[in-house]
C-alpha cells in the first residue's frame, strides 16, 4: 500500500516539549495511547501521553473494504487487537504498524460515506483528542472504548483482587463422563497489561484470573482436563495462547474477560459472549451466556454476538469469549469486586462448559 494515495486529515503535530518516554530504543517505549472511546454520537475521543505527536489518515472505500480512518501514535502497542464495531462502524483495530508505533484504525461499513474535508482530529488538552465523524449514520452505534478516558488516577482506595483461596463447591454442577474431555481456559490480559481498568481501579486482569482459576478447579473436579493459558499475574501474548490451545487438542476454548467503557458511562452494564463464526462455537457461547445471565440479575443481557477477537478467530476448536460485565458499570463493577459474585460467575461458566460438553460433544 502506498501512503501517497491516502489523504491526510488536518495534521496536528503538537511540538514535543520532552520525549514521552526516555528510552534509547523507541521500540521499547510504551504506547502513547492511554484510552479511547467511540461514542454513540459518532465522536472518537482519545487520551494520550502529554504532548504526544499524532498523525491521522483517511482512505475512502477500496478493495471491498469501507472507509478507514487511522491515527498513528508514538510508542509501541503491546497487545494488537480488534474490537467488533456496531452500526456504521465495522471494526476497530489497534495495531503496531512498525516497531515503536501504535495505530488505531476505524473501519466503517462499505456503505458509509464520509467526506475527509469534514474531519479534523482536534487536540482539546495536552493529552486529549477528539474527532467528530460528521455525516456518520448514528443508527445502531453504541458507546465503545477501552481504558479510562477521564484519566483521574486519584480514585482511592483502588481495589486489588487476589485469587480466592477458598475452594469452590462443585456439587451442584452437571456431571460428564470422567477423563473424556479437555478444555482450555484463557484468563484475558495479565501482568503489565491490566486489561480494562474501571471504577475504583478495579482491574479486569485480576477479576478474570480469579474467576478462571475457579472455573478450572470446578471443571477438574468434574473429571475434565483443563489447560490454563496463564495461572498467575504474567502477561502472555495472544499467539502463544492460541498455539497452546491448538496443540492441546481440547474440545473447547473459553477466553474470560470483563468489559469496559469510559468512566463517564457507569450507565452501561451487561453480560455478553462472543464467538467467531462456526455453529458449534455459537452453541458453546449460548450455553455460557445463559448460565452467566442466571447469576447476573439486573445486568442487561447483551446477548451472544459474533466477534473477531484474535483468540477465538485463530483457535481450531469451538471457542467463545465471555465478557462478564463492565468494570466501568455502576451495576457490574461493585459486583465484580466481590468474591461472592466472582464465585457465582465461575460456577456459571463451568456449568455452561459442562452443558456444552455433555450435550454437544460426541
Ligand atoms: Zn479483555
């Protein structure tokens, strides 16, 4: 692809007063992207390192793809990922176009028409940016995003969750044939990658590790072989998670996550489960969603959806990715912070997996 074909948006290069990260190797500098959100009003909001230098680009529909707008930022993104879009937004991709850089791509549906002359990425503060997609059809759009856009790091005290030491009781769970099934459980994020950080500093990676370890214990108690992609607060990149799963010959793969939006949207709560494309994965996702909803009263059912997350797209066995609630949600966050709710979620996910194995795997 040649850059020359791309039309550059108004380019706002704020002079660097000081290097963002004092590192001799730019590839080692952390990404300047701290948080992003795309609002249901069609506005992209970014929080970055102070005085980061951003470049924005536009490409109209081509090669069967819709319009793409992307923003390059300094510092290397550690975890490239895709986020499924809603409405006129097909997908958001966070990538590493070259060592030492971060790229945020918004791809619109092929039928969306935008005029690049109407688009400007504006700096609104030393670390805040806004781009209003003028003319974007708003129907079906939904607030989406990652990280804490408000950047108020002074919540106190922040919540740190340690994996539960209390063994969880498997006696109410469905039974399956002993030593016949194998499952991979993938606790999202970990180590230096906290995933989403929500209300009172509730960290997604802590929540999902605690739940995942309990799910593994419950399944093992039912005679299922379980491989975990991580068992501690360490970070494991996405490709090794997938190759571990694919090597294991497991009957199912379940990636466990919690959702997040900006801190200014505590009204958004809910449970959802993603699968990539095949019908068996869709059924696995449905069993998981059904069980999680049964223990998540008051939290909206966001349903079973298709998603293009790397770990469910590249795994060769039926796979699903659960989002157990919003760490930024007023209903979900306080609950996810309690050991009791995490135990109930672990029981629910284990029951969903066992139902799937029992009823769908021959
Ligand atoms: Zn996650």
